[in-house]
C-alpha cells in the first residue's frame, strides 16, 4: 500500500508534533475535530491539518489512521474507527500508537479486524518530534513493515515482528523504568521537602547520586501537565507485568502518584502553558510539594 493520506486522532501535544512531521515529509494529514476541546482544535489549526469533522469522514479520506491519545480512550477510539469502517465500507489501516498493554493491543486488533480493517500495533518512545528532537515508533503486526514509509529524521520507524502486542510490550517495559522512576524520584523529593529535610537530601544526592538527581529533575519539568495521561499508562504497565507473572503493585503506586499530581495547579496546566513558564525541575518539585 502506498500511503498518501494519514489521519491523526488526536492532535494533542504528541499528535500535533507527529502530524507536523508527517506533513513536512509530504503526506496529506487529516484529523476529526467533532467534539474535541478548544485546545485540540487550536493545535490542529496551528499545524495546518485538514479537519474532516467526523470519524466516518476521516476513515473515508485516509489510507492510515494513527490513534495517538490518552491510553484510557484507546479502546473506545478503536471502536469508533471500526464503526466508521462498517458505515462507510472503507477498510483503512488502523495504527494504535498509545501506551497500552499487549492484552489491550490484542483487544483493539480484534475490534478492527471484525470491521474488516487492518491493525498495526505501535509504541512511541521519545519526545514529540519538534525541532531537533526525534522519536522512535516501534511497530508490529502482519502489515507493520508498510509504516516504514513514515520514516524521517523526526520519526524513526522500527519494525519488530509480525505479532500484535510486541510493539506495545517494548513500550510498556521502557516506560516502566522512565516514568516509574520519575514517579518514585519526585515522590522522594516532595516527601523530603514536606519533612523539612530537602536541603540535606539535595546535598547528599549531589555528592553521591548526582546523575540520578539531574535525571529526575530534568524529566520533572514537563511532567505535571501529562500526569493525567500517565495514570492510565501506569495501569496498563501494571496489567502488562501482571500478565507476565510479575507484581503490578510498583506501577499501581506510580499511578497513585500521578493521580495526585494531576489534581495540583501545575498538573492542570496545558503542556504549552508549562513550557512557556520555563520552570526548572526543582521549582516544579517545590510547587508540587507546597501545593498538595
């Protein structure tokens, strides 16, 4: 299949950056903004995306649909795409790019195939592809190799296998460390501040674990506005690990931490607002600790 028209649902922080990168590679990029928030509509307009309005019209116009949204909405979005395929008779390729467990990826694959469509499992690792930043898109499934057409400097497509679930599995394993460690690190720093020993802990960390300290703080700057999305992601990782015979409890705790952060003033900002403030990691930690 030659890919020409790509649908992105939805153009949030990651989705917008992916859409812009695909546009710069020469693809026609579309979205469906019916029922979307004012922020999402603004991001789509700023990216110059063609708004098809409904999911049905998006499916009718596109060769490939990329689902990039809150993991909690992944299955519902797949159902909406499947219903649109059945209503229009158009059998496009649905690519789930969300942070979901392999079990959830199989559920989505079954939904899309029942509607006559093709499904590709994808896992995004890395920041939104803006400026010099790039991301890796791991893909798996019988048709996964077709997505190599999307490769560019900003999007590096890595084909894993023909098995649905493999791409989601590597995303889950990787994110368990990156986002799980951030949750633990931020909880440690917030607790130290609330216990009144933050200055002493910071001195100890700089003397004995300076790299770890900087790693946590650097990732904390952009975390609070994304915390609400990281809650279902942690739950999906817990589901993944439990399915592999491991304990889900570590990641369930991380989900609790992100749930708490999502309800703070910093957690309620948009990523655009947070970037504009330009806070460093320590300022973010202090704001979280003092705001709870």
